[in-house]
């Protein structure tokens, strides 16, 4: 049996979208992701890694639902160390999703919450978006000599700060804490319009991911993991 392609997500809703025949999904938060990936590779092997899910926008004007296919992953915790994704894999996805941005992505250890912090990270990195898993995927892939690719959808635009309720509603495992949202809203009801916008943005991102997952699945089914990568 061929080893699987491992699809990495950070949040349960991303994992639900990513699941399907022919792939092994690992859903874990930043702190535990490397260990969980290593365990799966040790037990099942891997043909390559795919970082799939959402990302925060850093380029002004990029709207929620925009696909970003990473050229390089900038590991910000390791002084912006650069990791180039598999060019054949990334180009195959870019051709399949023509509207996708082919750009760099910044890997961070915590959400980039405010518009000011997003602007500062963009100035520092030049990246189109940021997420909390792709730099770890890059580290593990390089340690094992595996190809990897990053396909992420912008969920919150660069110009918009996240309201406190959006963060209060996220548990440590990435699942949603409704009571946390309600408590935050009770303390500051004025953030409700901003929270509703976050919900609308998330809806657009999810639709884009569901569409893109089918494209990725087709590529995987065509031997994307072996033929396109030359392995």
C-alpha cells in the first residue's frame, strides 16, 4: 500500500472539509502539530504534506475567500527562515485554481489580530497571508525530505481587526466556544457588528475551501502525489 498524502489543518472545520479518500488528515494546533505529524509519518509514512485551511490576509484589498498558493513559507519564529514549496505541486494547483495568488506566506505562533499588526507583518515579511501551521509543515517536510505545498484561503482581510469575541470563541484545540463568544458579547455588545462580519467572512472562506478541496482531490486522484512531484 502506498503511503498517504498528509493534509494538515489547524481547526476542526478545516479538517472536516479536507477529509476524503486518498488523504490522511492531521488536525492539530501549533504547539502539538510537529509531534503529531512525526507520529503519523513514523507509523504510516507519507508521500508529501499539504497545508490546507484558512489564513489571515496581509495584503490590503485581498478579500475573504481568496486562495493563496504559497511560493515560499517564511518561518517567522525562526527569523523568517524561507522554505520553498514543491514547485510542481504548487504549479499544478495554481493551474487548477487560476484565480489563486501565487505568493509567500508567513508562519506565526499566534493569531495576527489587529489591522496594525497585519500591516506590520506585511512590511516585515512581504507575505500575502499568515497562518499558524504552514511553517511547521515546512520544517517536518524538510526534515524527512518530503515535498510539501500550501493551499490556504484568506478568512479575514488585512484591513479588518478581529473583535475580542472572535478570539474568545476559539478553544485551545481550535473548536468553537459559543459560551465564550456570548460572555465576550455580554461584556461589550458594541462588537456585535464586527463579529457578524467575521461570520460572513468565514462563510465565504468555507465555500472557497469546499470548492478548492474538490480540485485538490482531483489532482490527488490523478497521481498528484507522485507524478507531479517527480517522486
